[in-house]
């Protein structure tokens, strides 16, 4: 059985990916510092897959701990690197901490991978690298725009580090996956997104409002140049997204990625406005959502959605779940969390 190290594996996208890897026949070792997730996610992963992943609590900023991780698990063949800080607003407040965390952890990982002969890495990147794209849908050749937050900049810098790291070390195989807007939860409602404090993102804010934790959703702007005036994003189901990682790992391990450094957009190819998401949520939940329109949020782009042709063709992967099914899974998860008083 092949073993994959999943950094940030108790986090939102990480935990869903662990389940999909296990269901595809991989053994998984998770490393996470639990700075933004809970240890019992490991139990819930086991409930879904019937297999307990290995779990190491460690901070990848710690170089010695990162080396220890690899020396104690020589069976690791590939890495999926999710572990990172990801709040756009917080990164503006704490830029140094964001650079330290997101960059140092990648550097330590790469050094450890080189020392222990691990050549395959899948990197969690973001459509934030495209900024406000000139053309829609946006494809992988679109220019990288100046990042509008330290968080976004760390994603650009990490991609550059990976590209450069291959030059003297062509055995290093890299797939960078640029996510659009991941939403929803596992259909079992055993794992999902658990934002700490007030959610920044749209869908957790919607579900928390619907369940009564937040009074009202603020729609950030209805004066965009879009059909209904609200901003447009490409909302992708987190399980669909997780499945793309399994395909990427298979591609790396079987050395199908001839280019050595590959980038794929992961989205649905469909753009939905904030008002459309609200309407779809009301339909699937049967709840009337309390919301009002306020001003635009700093740093938000008007619209971004993916051209997914490359991922469809090269990875043979396609997002399958509808917006409604995905919102329904997010709602089921919110109700599960509140029933169990998780957060
Ligand atoms: N929105 C609201 N009200 C809210 C929260 C969000 O109207 O309370 C709107 C936003 O203005 C935006 C849309 O809902 O138009 C989606 O917002 P999210 O915060 O859910 O997602 P973003 O598109 O802003 O951010 C996502 C990822 C980031 C990544 C960024 C790249 O969460 O990590 O995409 O564009 F950097």
C-alpha cells in the first residue's frame, strides 16, 4: 500500500482528501499542528473510511520536527501540502506571521523531502493568483496579478519556490492545484468546515445565519457589473475537489506528469452570484435567510470562474456535484455540528 503524507490533514480540504485517498487504496499519514482544526477529525475520518490514518501533531515551521517526521515514516512516497494559514483579512493584519508560516513550512518540507528521497508533491494553491482576471473563464495561462493580500502573495511565492526547486533537482515532481471556492461537506456530515469565530467565507456565514448563530448575512455589494449586481465565484464541492488530489497523486506516482511542474485549475467552470447562492440555499434548506446588502468588501474581485479544460482533459477529472447538492451538504453539516455542540 502506498503512503501519502497529508499536511494540514485535519483541516477542511485536507480531511476530505484523506478520506478519498483511503477509499482509493492509499495509506495516509497526517501532520497537523491543530492550530485551526481539532484532533477528533481523525476519529471521524476513521468512521467514514474504516481506516485510521496515522497522525503526527507537529508544526512544519519547526525544521527538526519536519525532519523527524520523515525519518520516522520512511514509507512516505508523496506529499500533499495543505498546511497553511488562509484568512485573507488576517494576513493583512499579521503579514510577517503569514509569510513565516506559509513559506517556512514549504521550505522545511522541501528540504526534508530531498533528504529522505521523496519526489512527489501536490501543492494547494488558489485562484487568488489571478486577481481580477482579464478574460473569463480564467485558464492556467492567464497572467499572475499582483497579490492583493500577504496570503495571496504566499501562494504565488510558494509556486515560484516549487518551480525553482526543480531546476537543480529535476526528479522533483510538482502539481500545483489552484482552487476556486471550495464549499460543502462530506455527505456523511462527519467532516466539514469548522471556522473558528466569525466566518469570513460566504457559505459558512449563510449556514450559521440560518441556524441562528449570526443575525444576518451582509451581502458585500450589489453594484458590480454582473447580471444581478452581486459578485460571481466558482463554488466547487469539497469532495469533488478532494478527488482531484487523488488523481494528481496517481499522476505523480506513475510519472505521467512529463512536464515535472504542472498547474491545474480546480473549479466547476460555472460562475454563481452571491444572490444565486442565497436563493439556492433557501431552496434546499427550506429556510428564509435574513440578509441585507452593504458595501463592497476591500480586495474582492468582481467575478472569477474557472476554465477547467486542462484538468478535465489531462487529469480526466470533472466536478460533478451541483450547487444545490453542495449547499445541502453544508446545511446538513451545520446542523450536525450544532447538535453536537462542536464549535
Ligand atoms: N460574501 C458576502 N458576505 C459574506 C462573505 C462573503 O457577500 O459575509 C461574498 C464575497 O464578497 C464574495 C463571495 O461572497 O463575493 C465569496 O466570498 P468568500 O469569502 O466565500 O470567498 P472569496 O472568493 O473572497 O475567497 C476565496 C478563498 C480565499 C481566496 C479567494 C481567491 O476563501 O482563500 O477565494 O479569490 F484567496
